[in-house]
């Protein structure tokens, strides 16, 4: 890229996905903007943005606890939205109504984030 004079900011960091300038320190550190990070997260995990938001919320409230098992056999107790608690495995099974019907519920997203199976910078 040719130099175009004094107006060019050499230190400007751009989003690795959409090439827009990044403003927040967190975005600059991650090298990706918040909207793109969200989109990348959705693409990487297969969970919807809403599910990931709900998952982060339940983790933030301390609603995820490791109960048994190791590795892919880890099982977590995950707080449900109505005061109930579900048994959710790192392997992708959940005892909630959606999970027992084979759907990918946000409890699975919470366990994936909590267990670190989603890269930390994407969480
Ligand atoms: Zn972007
Ligand atoms: Zn569930």
C-alpha cells in the first residue's frame, strides 16, 4: 500500500473480518469488531446469537457447575430460566425439554462456553 501522507494513521487497527476501523480497546485487542465477533462466534459454534447471549448470562449468574465426569464425559448442572436445573453434558446432551427432543438448547451453549470448547476470544 503506498504512503498517502500525514493523514494515514499507521496505528489504526482494522477488523480482520470486515476491515472497518476498530475503536474499543477490547476490539483492538481481539483484532475484530463486536458485530463480526458475534457473527464469527455464531458460525464457529452453531448456536444462535441469542443462545450465546443467554449462555453468557447464565454463566455470569453462576448458573453453571461441573458435577461429574472428565473430558467429553463431563456433566454440568445448568440453571434453567424457571428456577429449575438441568443436567447438561459436554458431549451435547441436555435434560431440558428442548434437549430431550434433540434440539441444541442454550444450556449446551453455556456448557460449551464454560468448558472452554469455544475459543476464549470468541466468548
Ligand atoms: Zn468487522
Ligand atoms: Zn437444555
